[in-house]
């Protein structure tokens, strides 16, 4: 019954546009799969999340492939079919044939679709590779506009820009013909995508951004923080999460997920595969996502090992013969652990209508007193630097404002903070609320964070 409702809701959502578009995009993440607890999609849905797979159009005629796809997954990402070389092979001539095959299959099964990808330095058609300057900028923006408009209302989330940062320790943008059109090319792409499809969530997507201490992770983080502060329309960050011996899963992955989420964006694990598919690592990734309310979905980059771009690493959840691997069992168990939780929502909270008549006495002219609070700090330290996450929890009364002080050991200094105002940078540092997190309901928690140099040690915080 519930699944039938979800399927109906999804179909209805697909028809919505305009003001209902945000709600529609959320509904499109909801599933249309079989019974809860027995498949990846249904179990993820019970946790308010989706579980997706990258899909290749030319495999949709393979019955063994589609049997697993339809049974297990409630989201799909076209693996190559929405890339620029596929959708605009000649300038101004668009081809959506293969992408449509995947989108139509997904819609017929009640699955949501992640669009991948509108602007990227790679898999550009020849005509685009040969362009530069303002002509390329215009061509890129036209591509974003045309493709996002064509799929308007059908895409839950777009990877608007893919892989724009360099590997290594520079923290710089990757050199590319797009980057050479000007540093603002990324935000220009996001603005064009928002204008074309206001209902789709707009993501920045990259790889090797899983380890919180890596320069590339920090660089993407700083860009997203900057975008949020300047009103650039970004809704989500995609962590590709291709884990292997050279780029392994690390235990600070959860810090990365929660740190991005604390910026006010959703976080999606967009291309998950793990060399040799160790069950414990797959389990850890799922547990990390479930621990972060705004981590709202996981996509594996292929279905069977034979479908993987790295098939020699056997990195997926199904054998080439279509059998469930130990990693599959671990993922399903992790998704099912702890019972069901309501879906996290990114929509503004709605206030229920009052059940009693409004009071006739005038409202008090002084603001209600601010209650007490507690604060806890968790630190991620690396040689020479650290990031701290602070959780401020209201006591039995709601807070209208809050302030915490944290005393750093000598030699440690704060370099930047987010979701809080800061005074001081060493010794005793005081953090106070910003506008959007001043109100904290009784027993509720907000988070802020700061980055610093030196060694933080064990930090504690006072709260008032
Ligand atoms: O379809 C042609 C086939 O006709 C031809 O015979 C054959 C010869 O090489 O090539 C086939 O196309 C290949 C295509 O995959 C489909 O299999 C391309 O050469 C090959 O380059 C392409 O690789 C894709 C790769 O992106 C290209 O960058 C992978 O499938 C795809 O999984 C991979 O996906 C990327 C994400 O988009 C971004 N993140 C990293 C991820 C893995 O590289």
C-alpha cells in the first residue's frame, strides 16, 4: 500500500512545475520498489534515502541486468548518456535518444534520476574541445540551458559541474578550457541550470573529496561555503567515492559528509565502488551516510562487477553472474539497522495550525528569556592543522541566541569558522550564533565549525 502511494506520489510529482518544483524534486527521490527491508531501494527508502545505480543504455536489453536494476534500485544515473559528447555531438544539434531510454525506463519503474553531467572538462565533443574564451562560455551555458530545459521536471538532482578541482595539494581549480573562460564559470553554470529547471537539486560533483584532510576536499568545501554565502544556487555536493588502494576509505569520511551538510547543502554519494568490495568498508560508508541527516542517497557506479568501469577490481555489490556478494548483505543490513526513521526533509518546517483560539492578551514586549545550553566539540587533527565541529544543544527551554567559548592551547589558532560569528583567534575564542541558527528549540542541536592551525588537543566548550 505504502509503495503504491509512493509510486503515485512520484508520478504526480513528475507532472508538477513551478512553485511545487522543490516538493516535486523531493518526491522524485522516493521509491517505487518492492517490500521494505529486502532490497536496497526499499530499505534505503525506509531511512528516507534513495539507493541508486549508474546505468548504461545498451545494457537495458540484458534481462539479467534489468531484473536486478528493477528489483534493487530506486534511483538511476546515466553512466555516459547525458554527458556533453552524447547529448550535443554537433554544436546546436542535441541527441537525447540514449539518455531518454534510461529516463523512460526509470520513470516506468518509479525510479528517480540523477543527471550526470552538464559541464565537465572531459567527454567534451570535438567541437567543444576546440573552443575557448567567450565563445566556449556561451556554448557551455547554452548546453546547460538546453539539456536542463529538455529534462525539466524529470531530474531529481543534476551534477551541474563535474571534477573542476585539481588533484594533489594545491587546492586549485583544474586547468581546462572551461576554467580558462574565467573563474566564475562554475557559478555561471549553476545559475543557468537553476533558471532552466528550478525543481532539480543542483550538485557539484567530484572525486578524491572523501578525505576531510585533503586539500582538494577543503578547496571544494571553501567553494561551496562561498557559493552559499553569496547566494549562488547550489543544493548539494556529490562525493563520487571511488575507493581503492591508492585512494582508500578513511574514517574521517563521516566528518566530510557532515561538514558539507553543515553548510546547508545535501550530500550524495554519487559513484560508489570499492576495490574488491570489502563488506566492512561498504557497511561503514552506509553507516556514515545514515549518520548524517542530509546525506540523502547513495549511488553505486554500476550493478554487476562486469558492468564496472573498473571490472578488474570487482568493486560492486553483485558478481558478474548477478549473485549478491557479501558486500551486498552488509549494505542491506546497515540500511535495515535501527528500524525505520522518517525521511529527513530539506523543506522549511511547517507549523501545525493552533488547536486553541489565539490569546486575547497583547504579546509581551520583552523577548522570552534565553534558556541554558550545552556544547560539545569533536576535533579532527592532522599534522599542523585541525577542524573542529561544535554541537550546541538547547536545554529544556528554547534558545533565542547562543554563545560558546572555547579555549585553545598555546600554539593553536583559528583560521576560519562557519555557521558562527567569531571573536578572537587564539586563547579563549568566543563564537556566537549567526542569524539563521539563533533559534534552537528545546532539546534541539545546531552545529558550527572552525578550522585552525597547530594542535587542538581535547577541546571543551562552555555555552550560554
Ligand atoms: O561505446 C564505445 C564503444 O563503441 C567503443 O568500441 C569503445 C572503445 O574504447 O569505447 C566505448 O565508449 C567508452 C564508454 O565508456 C562506454 O563504455 C569510452 O571509450 C570510455 O572512455 C567511457 O568511459 C567512461 C568514463 O567515465 C569516461 O570518462 C566510463 O564508462 C564511465 O564509467 C566513467 O564515469 C566517470 C564519471 O562520469 C565521472 N567520475 C568518474 C567516473 C569513472 O571514470
